[in-house]
C-alpha cells in the first residue's frame, strides 16, 4: 500500500508502511520513518550511551517499563521486561 498518506505526523509514508508490514507498532514505525526523514539524525547508528538492558537491575527495568506504559509489567520477569522494552 505504498503512497498512502498517514497524516502530517508521518514524514516518510513508504518507510512507515514497510515497517508496519514487518510487524512494527504504529508508534515505532512512525518514530523510525520520521527519523529517516530528518537529515540531521542518524537512525541507523547506535544511539545513546546507556548500558545494555542486561546490565540493568529488575527495578530499573520495571521503572523504565512504567515510564513507557508497558502493560502487565508487574507480573513480568527480568527477561520478560527486557523483551518488552526492546519490542516496544
């Protein structure tokens, strides 16, 4: 469905649609599509300097999941929290 207009919040409709077809959430697809549309950003390069999630404590993972709004986080194990954060 290339060429579909997803509104003013999505800057690269084709990129957005391909990501959605691959299973990315609407939020994640829009974030990536918009980052690629901005020449000053480098979405393909590794981002921040934060430690890998494997280095975080369960409490830190839980807090980050709470900030993002991941549902069911209180019942998740450490590994499940890592997976949920990565796939958000």
